[in-house]
């Protein structure tokens, strides 16, 4: 499964960084990607799909694009 992650800067002035990750977990959840890719950002960011904030237990589907947004 491939998921695109866009990480927005803390100052919200620069452009975001986009990376594509491939994961081999069956039925992955948002927290699986967040734990894998962004462990140092815990407590400092929220995860969204588009403009909708997601719960960490939301299921992911192939091709999802997650936004990591500083709070």
C-alpha cells in the first residue's frame, strides 16, 4: 500500500514536504503511519485528510494522502 504524507512547516510560511511511503501492514490505521514516519512530532501535530482532522484509529486505503499539520 502506498500513502503520501505532506508535512507542513511549523512556521506555516514555507511550502510543505511531500513523501510517498510504502507500508506492508494489513489494514493500517493513521497511527501506524504517524508512528512510523513522524514519531518525533507526537503532541506537536495533527493528521488530516484534506481539511478534515483524523482520529489516530482511522483506517487508511491505498493512495491516501495525509497532511501533518503543526498545532
